[in-house]
């Protein structure tokens, strides 16, 4: 099983693929941002990255090694950063980090990381080779 890259600095690693703000509607019963919301932001960002790499439609086929490190709070700016780990014939494994810029003080905190696998698909939804330049 692949693991997300360990943080080597206090700065995000990889390409910025999505940035959004955590809103009150995205909270769990404790008032923190729901983990499923954060996971969906990571999936959206990584799918954009995979689609640009493959130059085709993509579908998520696996999420591995998901690690929640710190909570996200209402008002935090959430940024997701992607790094390509491996390209197969039809698939791509992408490490994704999510960082939160805190509302109070602006501190940047790595909040979660995971490895997402996407498959390039044609218009009929069948796997197709990843376009390579």
C-alpha cells in the first residue's frame, strides 16, 4: 500500500488543485468541518489534476492511506495540493495533501493527506490508456 508523502516542510507540496472556504453548512455535530466534506474537496481537486494529466474523463477507483491530522474549522481556507506518484496504462495514483489557513492568525496547517487512484475512461465509461506526452 502506498502512503502519502511525509511532510518535509511546513509548506504544501505539489500542485495547487483546489482552494475553498469551510462554511457552517459543512460542519459535523461537534461544530468542526465534516471529514466527508474534506474528502470530497480532495477528490475534486485530484480529479481535476488526473483529468488534465490524462486529457480524458476520469473516475475515482480507490482512496488509500487517508490520514486526518488536524481538524478544519469554519472560516478556514482549505487548499488541496496534488503530486503524481505513478502512471499505469489506464490509471494514475495521486498523493493529495489538504492544508488549512486558519481564520485567526493565518497559520497554515496540514490537516489531512491521502492517495487517490483514478482511471482514464472513454465516453462510454470504459478504461482507456492515459495520454502521455
